[in-house]
């Protein structure tokens, strides 16, 4: 009798066990922080016991172990990215140790002192690296008039400030890089026909100047603005409002009881209902206004930083007024129609204000 040995069941078992162990490890790792937080909370409330202190120190040791392992296995796009990740972990561990200081074992004090020293050293390295990189990028931006590089420079200066660098040169360079990074827009409005609503349009679109957008500065009809990257002309075609009246009639019929009458059936008299067919007519009078407003945007590029393209919007808005007239016998007409609350037609100015708000939102979402 021959037995055939296959390695596949054992291989599958191995994969299952290792994946299960990995899952258990992840679970236990995340639970150490919960264990630490729970023990620390009890100790701060005065619920001190050897068991709680032991739980805090055990979980703290595990957190230190797993975070140190992370630092040893960090991979990043570049050396600076790795240093930033390491600094983030060091700062996190220092936070844990400082929180636990009144309750932790003395063996952790040396680790805290060592971490403080390496964190300070690494933080100073990051300050210098980001400051120097920012200077290099800003110099390249100014020489090539490249606002993209200027934004990279600004990001480096912000990082240098984040890591604690504080000097007047950093502040001035940060301002220079931010100012140079701004893409400046100047918007002008052209009404092609009726000037009736020009002030409403301009008052609304002027609000674009108050938008807070990274690296974007918006001017509205400001001829004194300098170094404009994009001039955008916003042209409004004549406002079109078409009105239409429609009438539609419908007849309703219904059997209703108007009374009773006596009727002899065999040896007894019964009352039977007297029915009558009634009819009524409902005429629906609909007054419709349809407004259309075409708006065209034509950007003019004054620098390589302006990459906007022309667009046009066709804004359409409809408003209705419905009035019901009743003829004939109202008892035949459904109650919901008799109770209908007639709608009101929007006035032209109300329509225009709503359409301007919609056009404003489209310009904002498409360009800014």
C-alpha cells in the first residue's frame, strides 16, 4: 500500500498560522496603548495599586519596543522624509514617558533622557534642512519666475518654523515666498445690453475678493493691481424672461347621497338612500416665467502661472403661479383640490437675485 505525500496542506496550514499570529500581534499592539491609557487614568484619579502600576509599566515597555522597531524599519521617499517620521515617533514616545513619569519605573528615566537628547538633535537637523532647502527653492523660483518652486520653498519654511526655528530671516523669507507664490486674478464685468442689474451683479461678484484660497489672490475691477497673472472678463448676455399662460380643465363626477326614502319590502318598511350624480369642473390656470441668462468667462493669461480656459454658463430658472377655478357642484371635486394653496409667482428682481447667486457659485467652484 503506497502513501502519496503532498506538501500543499502543510503549506496552507503554515500560511494560516502565520497570518493568525500576525493578526494577534496587531491586536495586542493596539491594545497596549489602551492598557496604558486605562492604567494612567486610574493612577491620576488616585486609584494607585501595584497591579495598576505594573500594568502601566508593562504596556509602556511594549509601546517603546514596537515604536523603536518602527523607527528601525522606516522607509521614505528621501532621507528628510525618514527623519521626519523618526522625529514624529520620538515625540510620541516622549509624550508617553512624560505622562507616565510620576508612576513609571526608574529604568525609564534614562530612556527619557536619551530620547530628549536625540529628539532635540534631530529637531535641530530638521530646522536646518528645511531652512536650507527653502532658500535653495526660493532662489531658483525667483531666478526662473517659477511660482511652483516658490510654493515648495514656502512649505519648507513652514516646516522649519514647525520644528522650532525662530529668527527674523525665516519670517522675511517666508513672506517673500508666500507673496511670490500668489497667483493674482483681476475680474471685470461686462453687461452686453441692459444695465438694469449691473450693480447687483457687481456687488455679488465683488465677494470673490474675500475668498480665502491658498496661493490665490482675487481682485475685482481693480485697475491699480500689479503683476496680475490672469485677467478674467465676465460677460453677461441680455437677460431673457419669457412668460406663458396655460389653462387646463377637468370634469369630476361623483355619486352622493341626497336623502332617504321609505320602501316596502314584504311585510316591513325600510329606509333606502337617495343617490344623485353631481359634476364639477376644475380649471387650472398656470402662469409660467422662464428666465435664461448666459454668462461667458474669458481668461487672458499674463504669465505662465495662468492656465485657466474659457467657459460659459447658461443659467435657467422657472417660476410658476397656479390658480384653480371651480365651476359646477363643488361636492364632486376632490377635497385636496378644494384645499389647494395657490402658489405665488416670483417677481423679476427676485428671479435675478437668485440667478446671480447661482452664477456666483459656478464661477467660484470652476475657477477658485
